[in-house]
C-alpha cells in the first residue's frame, strides 16, 4: 500500500512535519509494510518557506534587512534543492507582527526589506522566485521593494521620493537606468489568494488598511496615492496595474510584482503544488491523507487541503482529511475531492487542551490507526 501524507500545519499545535509523523505512525500500526511519502503543505502564507524547503531538501537562509519601520530585522527565506529557486514570504521582511500595535501606520511602513531578500537570493545564484504575499504591514505599492532593486521614483524636482505609502503621491517619473540587470534573467511566481484591485473601494487601502493601523483619513490618503502611482506607471511604462485582480495584495506588492517584475499571480496552493511537482508523488498512491487545524467554509475557498484533494481526485485517489475542528460548512468538500473528513478530537475537552501539541499528536495517530483498521477489515 502506498500512502501520500500532505497536510498543512495545525497552527498552534503541531507543524506539518510533526503531524505527518503522527499520521505515518498510525498507518504503520496497521500496515507495517506500507510505503509512506510525507510532504508538508502550505497555501502561500505562513509556513510556505519551511514546507517547500523541507519537501525539496533545500536550505534556509537568514539575512538582516530593513524592516517595515526601517529598523534592522532578521528575515529568512528558502533556497530549494535546485539551488536556483528562492522562496520568500514578504511578511518576513515587512510583516504586521514586526510593528508594535501602537506604531502601526501604513503611511510610513516600507517593503524595502523584501527587495533586499530578493537581492540576497540573486547573489546566491537564484533566478526563479516563489513569493508569498500576505500579512504585510505596508501600503507602499511596492516602491520600497522596487527601490532596493534599483528602480528610482522621482518627484517633480527630479529627486527620489521616499520608500513608504505617503511618498506615492509625489511620484512623477520612473527611472529604470539603475535596475539590477540580473532581474532580466528571473522568473517570478507570486502566491496571491485575494482578488482585490490596487485602488478603489475594494482596493488595498480600504480593505486592508484599517487592520494595519490606518484611520479613515489615512485610508483616503493612501488610496489616492496608490491611484496616482498607478497612473504614473501607466504613463511612464504603459502598464495598467489599476484594477487587475490581486494587485491590491500586501499593500500593493501584487501590483509591483505584476507591473515591474513581470510576475505571474497564482493561487497559493496551486503554486505550491506546481513547485513541488505534486503529480509525480501521486503516482500509484492508494490513499492521500490531508488536513489542517480546522476544516470549515474557508477550506473550500482555496486552502491547502482542498488543493491536494482536487488534484488527487483527477487521479481517482481517495482522500481522507483530518482536522481538530470540523464545521457544518465542511460538507461541501465532499463534492470537491475529499472522500471523507474526520475530527481527531475523541473526547470532550477545552480548546486549550485540544490544541496541546502532545494531545494533537496522539489524536492524529489514534484517529489514523482506527481509520486504517476499518480499511484493512474491508480489504480482508
């Protein structure tokens, strides 16, 4: 029997690696000779670096960069086993957790550190990039990141503007003379799971600005700046980044990647499965086991378990999904590739106890064990 385990982390409880280990033990309890492949999953957000590095036996690189408040922060990114592909989560360099609550102000935060991570990966020989958007503290349209890469944004006096959200309204010219030439050799694929445009009522500032500390007045100023910036980009480069789906992700980093780096924007899980070349691992598999901390309506909107389930269903492979919590909305997953789903909580308990790492680990093993005892009895 061949089984592919591909789960996301049970956030706050166990990592995808630890959860996969528990599930594998549950299978081995019943089928000692089973062939088991474990591939950690992520959906383009937190955990993407670890998942892809572990799956491909790559390595983690740490780099000191300029954080969202211009203070130095230590950020990490991954280099996959091909030594050519870098995996970057923008939140490592400009994430909201890097900004104390009382200092949150997207008019002054910058994505400059993201550009520094890209430069370091270039220095390490990478020419392919997988970039996960999400969790940023910024609303700078990506000018910080782009400035680090050699793009220059000039005001009416021919002087460089700042690297934050409030500087966007000052941009009049774009100077491409000092761009890092290595960017021409690069391919950028961006994990983006929001469809918000760059500006307007559903854009970056109005939808995501308040959670980054923007007041109503700030939101209007930021949106005006993004629209002005997009106008200049169209005027100077002939590229329309105003209303393309996903351009509003991460405070406009989606727009910067699309308009300046010729990136491809894809759903997070689709990009992860593509990068892992998941189809080759599904060959001759009898079962796929997936899961995450909670299966609910959000899972059906493109989370990791849905992605692997849909791919497995193309190969007609049964998919078992495990989770700590399961809601009524989860039933739709049965129509989207999940054969059966199960909660691993096997007794009444408080949330704190259920999320204890040892409890989660044991419950994953026990639930898997019982499922495969049933499967074995049917096979017999």
